[in-house]
C-alpha cells in the first residue's frame, strides 16, 4: 500500500530477538543491556500472522533480523513458515555470521533466499576488539557456507568509522573484483548507544567515494543503497547514506521490533504497538493497525538536523 506521501511500502524488516552473541562497541555497552523478557517477545505464530496481514496490504519483501536472529531457537522453522506464505516474494536475513556455517544449508532448504553479513573489518585483532571477543574466522566459515548453500548474493554491511576501519575501505572494495559480493558502506548513525561512542567518528559516504576511482553506476531497483561497480568486477559496491544524503523520499520499508512494535521509520522514536490487537485474534484489526502505522510514516527523518537521537539501541530495533 501507499503511505500519505505516495511511497509504495512493500518491505518489512522483522526482528526476532534483541539478544546477540557479540557486544559490538557502537551497538551496546561492554556489560550488555537489559534484554526484553521472553514473555514480551513475539511468538513465531504472532510473526506469521503479521506477515500474512502485511502481504494482504501489499508488502512482499521480508528480512529477518535481530539482535542476532540465529540465536533464536527454531529460526529455521520460522523461515519455513514465512517462505510458504503466498505473496512472499523475497525473504532474506541479516546476521553477524558467527553461527552461519551451522545454519546456512538448513536456512536455504527452509526457503531463505540470501543473507546480509555485518562485517566492519577484515583483520582478526580489530574484529575481536570492535565485537569484544568475536572470532572473524567463524564469520569467514559462515560466508563460505552461505556461498555453498546458494544464499546469494552475499552482502557485506560495513559501518565505516573514522579512526577504526577507514583505512580498510579499498580492501573491502577490492573483494568485489573476483567475488560475487555486494560490499555496502553504511554511515554511522546516532542510534541508542552509538550516539555515545567517542572512540570512532562518523564518516560520510561522499568522502568514501572520493577514495575510489573508476566506479560505474549500476541499476539499484528499489534499494536504499546506491550501487556502483568496477568494470568487469564480479560484485558491486553500495553506499547507504542515511545521514549525508537522505533517501527518505524513496523509502519503502517499515520495521517490526521483537516486542511487537511497528516503527514506520528507523530514525524516529515513533512506534505502534501491535501486542493488544494480536491478543484479540482479529486479523482484520491487525491489518488496520499495520495500515495505520504505514499511513503515519513521516515524510523524512531529521537526524543530523538537530533531532534527538533514537532511544532504542539498534539490537532492539533490528538491523
């Protein structure tokens, strides 16, 4: 369906948990966070109902996120249920990759089409530092398993931070020469704990582009990423620029948090609680509640224009 600004909203990101097996410095404090209680987390049955209602409203693209979605027990079961719903045309998952080698084949068999992997450095020591103990070799194994399983194209999401990984930009870009990867550079956003991080600084994608030459623009479809590639390269380079170059005018998505809140926009604190209507068992009311959230999607966000930062940490919203 269309929102009040004529945008076709056809994409929903679904967080299945706020829990994560990493403690990335720009995402959460060293001692973790107070997790949402199990009693407040949406059941797989509730998520399936929301997907069915959303499909009736014209949403046909879905992405499973977290926290880290692969720590949710039975995630393959949920993927299988969603993939079989008539009208679901695209089903993907965002992961940190730590458990991907274990799950890749089962996820593909369940109906998952592709994966995005969050990876901010290619160096073992730096990865262990930014994630507070993560094993980059487990991520590499997960990438290999995803390729073998056919979860393609693999997209690597790289949050660029001056003082941390700005010296690796060209290394990431060169991965696209021989591998069918999409490397996507994402600007650091002032969301939750990330707004308090002082070790690393924001770097705009405009500055990143200046570091590369010879890039050729390619068709992006309805993606919020702006894609380029090197001539003859196997993969693409994408830029997601929520701070320096608002793509709000073409935004096509809404987000569902693990505790049942619909967020029409990632970059505002506005939320619509679906928990009570889910308890009612009335699917028509559920559709109306989702439609209401879509119709209240604002024309644009105002981060970078003096708006207050987002209260929630990213792991409670869904990447």
